[in-house]
């Protein structure tokens, strides 16, 4: 009997000493892919050298109703879609627009390619869907904060005053996206 208890005791001690499985930490990419993201807050700061003032504006208040239900989905292979939601501004508005994205600088920023319809619209007139930062269709953003429930992006749009070509004006946008 004691020859049977000794191996059983050794097996019990060995089994109790195994380490628990490590918890998997999701990357920023994986967390972005977990749901649908909608702009829930936003602001812009307009700085102009032409007039010498800065003005802060609450962005979310100036978004037309037809764009307030728009949302984005980050998909696999760094592809994503901007969905227009149920409220349409125009019958010709597409249901979705594809874009690509890329985390940069050790996940401290995200570059968006082909997302001018989300980032490139003028805050004051959302009909200018072809307007994009720096005249391109690339938006380079800084990721100010991030969690599974929301993230905050910041990006700049700069433009030159045609009457004072050596002066550059800028708008800094800060947008909060919420996962729903």
C-alpha cells in the first residue's frame, strides 16, 4: 500500500506545481478589430497666422444628422470600411467605403489611406468629401489614448493662405471613437 501512496503523492505535488496558462494580451490591432467604432466626441482648434487668433470648436455639434450614425470597422489585413449608417445625406451616398490602415510608431499612431470621407471632410461643411489633409488621401494620426471601449485620435490639416503664401494656417482635430 505504501508503494501505491508514494507515487500518487508525487503525482499530486507535480500537478499542483504547474503554472497557470498566461493571459493573452490583445494588441492595438486586435482590439481595433473587435467591433464598430463611432465618433462620439470631437473638437478642433483653428490657428491662423493671417488673422492671428485660435478658435476651439466642438466638432460633434457641426456634424450633420445624416453623418452622425456613420461608423468604421477595422478588418483583417489592415483593411477597413466606413459605413454610412441608416441616415443618408443623399440617395447616391454609398453604404460603405473601403480604406486601409496601418499602426505606426509602436502603436502611438495610425495612418489611414483612402479615408478622406471620414477625416477629410471640412468640419464646417461635411459635403466636401474630396477635401483631404495636405491635399492627399493619407491621414497621419496620433493615438492619444486607447482602450477596448474607446480611443482618441489627433491629426492636423495645414493650408497656405493664397494672399500670404509664406503663412501657414492649421486645424488640429481631436476625435474620440467609441466601440458599440
